[in-house]
């Protein structure tokens, strides 16, 4: 028979899956006597869960209105995954869906066990989002460790596989003051001050391993330009071949800005026109960005790859509108 704590959690789980349980049936599922079941029900009530009971031959139990979630029994990877997913939904959506994501995120964090809650809150506190890209997965333990050190202003050391260097793909040890986590689409970056190089650097978390805190605190520096996400994007535009576009859009800047998010710069030209500048690793993303503007535009600057992507999209959409023979 399970110990009291695990049995109580199992009882709560069973009560949440059925509207009503007969007493004998519920005791049988838990492999306990009805007397033990009554004690377990009382224990749930003491913890604040409203369990209603019905006496008699047809008696049983059901979870009353107003029941709250129990402490979630999830491991660290699952906890971090939930926080990442809900945080992403909150930042990439708007209106009621965004509000619901924020509400759900807050509730999930509140019911996590204390250790996971601290890590989840650290992750939320130090992450900026800058969408549109794709990337390999990041290990949850790496993400959590870096997030906690960033929140606590604790210097960290880690092994990093650089893209270039004296030997391509060489593993090097880094000593960094972590400033902010930034997501560019599904790719995670750590923006930090590299103590060995005495300069700001961004590190892809999928190339980062063995992070550990040094227990050495630091006073946070001001990131150049004041915007961590913009600094990381600027660095990416220097290091990767990107689809760059500048377009004159026939719509007010106030209408266009909510549709672009943080992945584009919108500048007002006049009351009815604005200029949009953006870049992306994949020209398809830049084409998508122009599509969601929902306004006529004229290309002022565009790479050949982006023009080719737009021509392909136009051809496919035009063909889709042609009547079938």
C-alpha cells in the first residue's frame, strides 16, 4: 500500500477525474479500507480541498466547487517546458488569449514545488522575446541554471562551442556576468558580459553546457542601447546571412506596430504612411512579416532571396484563386 502522502495525492487525482465516486469503489481503487478512506478525505479537507460526502447505501465523495490545483507532481524538464510554452503564448498572442496565457502561467508557477517554482520564476523574470526563427532544443537544466544565475546576478562559468574561432566548433570555457535571456523565435540566447574578453557577448544556449554559478555576485551593467533583444538581433545580423527588407507601408505606424512585434522597426512617415525595416535568417519569415502588415506596401530595399520568395508566394496564391476547370 502506498504511503500516506502519495495515497492522498492519488485520492485527489481520482476525485478530479470523476464527478462522483461511490465510497466502496473509491476505497477499492486506493486499496484501502473505507475507514482509511474517510481519514484520507479528512486530511484533504484539512489541506483546504472541499470534498463533499453523501451518506447512506449510495453514499460517496466528490470534489466540491472551488477546489484548487494541488502542488504539481512534475519533474524539472516538465516544469520548465510548461513555463516556456505559456510564456511564449503570452508574448506571441494578444487580447483574451494573451491574458489567459498570463493567468495560466501565474497559476502554474504558484502550484509548483518550491525548488521548481524558484527556477520557473527566474526564467520568467530574465527572458525577453524576439520571435521568428528555428533552433535545436536546449536542455532544461541548462536553461534553468542560467536563468537562476541571471536573476540572482551571479557570475557563471560554462563550456561553449563557438561557431568559429581558431578551431571551428572548438569547446572553450567562458566566465560571464549573465544579463538577460533572449529568445529569437525558438532559439535561446544568453546576453552577458564576458569577463575574459571584457566585452558584451551573446551565447546560443544549445551550444552551452556545464553551467555553474560561482557564488560571486555582480552589479548589473547597462546593456549597450538599453534593449537586450535589440542588441542580440543586431549581433545576429552581423554574423549570419539574413533577408533584409525596408518597405514603405500605406498605413499609420500606430496600426502597423501591433502587427510586427519586436522583430521589426516601424517609423512614422506621415499620418497615413510608415516605414518598416526588418531582417530574418530565413527570407520566408520576412515574406510572412510583410504579409501580416495587412496594408499595401512598396519595397525600398530587399535582398534577391526575399524578392524570389515573394514571387513564389504571389504565384502560389494567384494559382489558388483561379477557378478549377
